[in-house]
């Protein structure tokens, strides 16, 4: 069958590859031959899909709204007005920024939708865009869908994952049309600092570049204060920032997010989005509004849990011979491959595949986040402390079999 070149470029994606491996493991675990010891159950630490519950107020608001006939109808942009006004009020409280809910806010089906569709809205085929490496997959995927030319800016652990914008000469900045960043950063779990975002915003304004800042972890900094493009005055000139309910309010499966940005960028993204989908049910929007207005403290509750999980899992892995550098952002550990794996010549994908096969513990290989992610893996802290510690023991026993 015919297939476009751009779809071939996308490949299978790291989450899809992992999903296939996990499905195979489940099937084999449930069909173990008689007489063989049963395989341990799957411990999925590969996705940032939390086991923690959303705010009761959000669920109650959704449940109440579901009884209204309007919740079952299509929802076009005008009907999202109450949601957009709640977002504008949140931005004023959170960042001290006045936002126009009519022209500067857009409801999204997850922030991933925004980062994937924005290049279609602002780029022509063959134009260049900058993204960090490692990156979240939708950042590159959106550029590929738009037939853009990606320029990767490698991040290095030795530099604390700080982007070195000075690596690009001025002539290269003049060719760029879009820059996609995200701090706090996924997958490295680095909070970053406002200075990094301010430098990027200054460069974007100087060189007339659209600056897209992906910020779903803004409320989950365990150390320091998370940066935000909205704190920089250039956002109204050339910027758009993406926020999500998936992480801070544990609503990942409900696919609720929003963009705040310069009015022309919001309009352009809205036009692209308008030919692809409508909006989520008004019942889901009611839950999102309740999360913003009635549960503003929810992210702080989550941070206490994630901090305990981070510290416990770091100690458990180090006891098994896997050094850990504690992250400053909640939800993930970004781990260099353990010494035993490197000695065995395993890359990140081969390591994660073998680890799953032998232990039932699923991690995400770093190469799925770009070339600079090779040699690393991402571990999501999405199970209780006891399950995480048990998983570390499984990992440790297997690592011992790799040692010469």
C-alpha cells in the first residue's frame, strides 16, 4: 500500500516499541509452561502515567456535568469560553500575567497535540527548527509531519543539561523559524532555570523565531522554581507555552491541556486544530476548571510523594550497583546505563529489552528521545515505594548475571 515519506520518517516510536515488548511479556507470563516457575508480574516504569489519583473536586465536577445533555454534544471553540477564562485567572495567580482568554488561550487534547501540530501552523516545508537533544518525541514528530528540517542542540550531563545556545552562529539563528524547548525537561528530569528560558526568548525575539515552550511539569519542581516563558515579556511577541493537567493534577487519561501564547500563534494553531478535531466534552472541561479553582494545592501534595519515591528508589538502585544522580524534577529518574550493562556492550534499547525479558521491569530506552539519549534510560516513579524497591531488587539480581 502507498505510504508517505513523512510517515516513514516517523518510525514506530519508542513508546510503541515498548508497548509491543510489554504485550509480549504479558502473554508469555500468562502462558508459562507447567512446571516452570511463574514469571514476575510486569512492573511498568516506562510511562509517566501516575498511579496517584486526581483531585476529588475534579472528578465530582465531571460526574455532575455528565448528566447534562450538553456534555454529549460536539464542543467547538466558542463553548470553551469558561475553560479559557479559568486558565486566564490561573495564569494571573500563578505568574502574575494578565492573559486575554479570547485570543491568547487555546484548549488542547493534551499538550502533545499542541507541540505536534504547531509546526504545521507556523512552518513551510524545508524550513528549519531547533529542538533540544534529548527531546520529547512529539517535538521531533511535529517537525517531521511539517516536512521541516530539524536542528538538534545536544544537551550534556557535564553541563547540567544546560542548553548552549552559543554553539550556533548568528547566521544559523537567522535561518531558524521555530525553536522548541521544555524546562523542566523530559526526559532528563532537570528543572532548569529562568535564565535559560529568558536567553532563548531573547534570541527568538532578536531573530524573529517562534519560541514554543513545552511546560507540563511547571508545578513539579522538587528543587528550585520551574521556569516559564510567561515570565518573560517576549512571550506576546513570539512565544507560545504548553501546559497540561496530566502531571500536576493526575488527569493524563482525560487528555486535558492548554496553550497560552501570542494571539497570532494561538489563532494559527486553532486553525490547524479546527480541521483535525473538536474539543473534549464539556464535562471534562468542568473537571479541569475545578482542578484549577478548587485544587490549586494538588501539585504540592504530589511533590511530597515523588520526593520520597525518588529518594527511596535512588538508594535501592545504588545498593544494587547502579549509581543514581538525583533529579530536580518529579516523576522520573534519568539514569546512565549501569556499569554492568556497559561492560556487556549493551545499548539503551537492547538493555531495556533484555531487562524486561528477564525481570518484568519496563523502562524507556534513552535513544527514543534522540541521539543524545543513547546510553541512558528513563525510569518513571509511578508505583508505591514498596513496588519500586522490589523492582530495584529484581534489577539488581539480573545485573549480577551480567558481571564477568
